[in-house]
C-alpha cells in the first residue's frame, strides 16, 4: 500500500494490491501526501468491510421501503393494517423522493408541524392525537429500517409527540339518537351495527370481526376474540341484541359481512358520517357510540368493576371517566340530600 504523486499532472495516486488484484485510484481532491494517505485509508476500510460482509447496505427510497417492507409487516402483525395504509399514504407523500438516511429528526419535526397546521379534507382542525398516530407509524417504519441495518438509529426518538387532551367524551342524547336512526332508514346493515354498538359497547373493529361461532345464544353472551388488548372477553347480550342477531341471514362466516365481497367488513365511515351529518349531529364519531353505552350504564348505577369487564379495559382508571361523565347523575345524587336540614334552611330564610 502506497501513495505517489504523478509527475505530469501532480495528482496523488493510490496504488493498492488486494486479493491478487492491483487497484489504482486517482485521488483528485488530495493536495498533500497526508491527505492522500487519509483517502487511501478510507479505500482500504471499504475493501475490508466488503471482504467481511460489513459494507453498509445501499440506501433505499422511503416510499419503496414502506411498500416492500413495512406494509407487508403491518398486514401480518398489526390489527391496524387498514389504518396504516391511510397513514402511509400521507407519509409517502410527505417524504417522497427521500432516502431513508435523509430522514432526520429535523425533517420529522417539520412534517409534524406542517401536518398539524394543515386542515382536514372537511376543513376541520387536525387533532393532536391524529398527528401522534402518524408519528407512531413513522417511528415503526424507521425501527424496521434500523433492524435491517439500513439506518444507524431511529430519528423519531428525538422528536417529541404532542400531549393531547384525551378526556373527550361525546355522548349521544336520546333526541340525537332518534334523528340518527331516522337517517339510517334503508341501510339495514349500518342500522344493525349501530344498534349493536349502542347496546354492547363493542368497538368498531370488534363488531366487524364477529363470526357466528362467537355468539353464545344459550348463555346470552358474545365472545370477543379480536380485542384491543388481545385478551378474550365476554359481553352480555340483551334482548335488543338477540333480536337484531336473530334477524340476520347467515350468508357467510361473518355476522356483518362486506356487501361487496362477503368477507370481512373494514369500513363504514362514509355512510355513517353521511347519516350523522344528515341528522344534524355535530362532533360525533362511531367510537362515541361506545362512550354512549358506557355512560348510560354508569348513569344506571352499574358497578365500575362490572363496567370495566364489559368494556375490556385493562385499567379501571380508564373506566372511571364514565362514572363522572353524567351531570344528570351528579345532580340526582346531591338532590337526595334535600330536606335533610330543613331547620337550617328555614332559619336562614327568616334571617334574610
């Protein structure tokens, strides 16, 4: 291994014998012998890495990695695959043309701020929770890239997520419920699904995953297998749910199959949103049907531990928000004290 300077051009040359092969390289940027030796050392390092399989893998385009690696992983391992597809469309658009190694914490911070400030298609302000969900998926994509030795570390770890207020608790009033079902006329599938949600508290994904073998009519209960916590639970059937389920023709293995494919139903967002908008109901999402179910049970005095088991919460503190949700229930509680201190009230009135 040696470096030498050409007499005719003055350029420094690296002249290396490696594995029976002579490798001669012109070091165009080297101006001194020391710089030439440093450049030659880099060349030798690369030859060493190649010989022992240590050479860094070629950088990949972000969008190619998402399509070829992340989405197949998500489909095989995540319950949120359908949601991941939508999120990945946003991420691919934001980082289109960038290599994985070009996506650093600064680029992610710029995306976070720009995505938050961009209104939704409906012109609404984007929620902090939505931005955080996109950051979580991006972080998982980049973690897979780290596992594949494509990038040295995950830059998402240096980007702070927003701290959203997760105490949103929208409950459907009886008047709103009547308007909603008036606008569901003619859509039997959606009407049945909404009723099941209101009378069972099942999540949308849990309802879509229900199969006929999950219905235990002899014990009046639903076996929920596809749960958020991956733990099987049992939800009681009331008379309304039994009537709904008995009215359904068993055409496929799913209780609520897709009208187009006969397989699993994945989304009813557009038809549900249309019914809600046509009914003039504001700020209401499908998941709020679950909030409505839980709040109504809490208002009826159902024990918080029983409610926790029905809803499938791993932490009772999550269930506790429903016991504090109803102003009507709190007023009814304090009204029970009326008449307990009549002598005080009468005396106070006399003094006035």
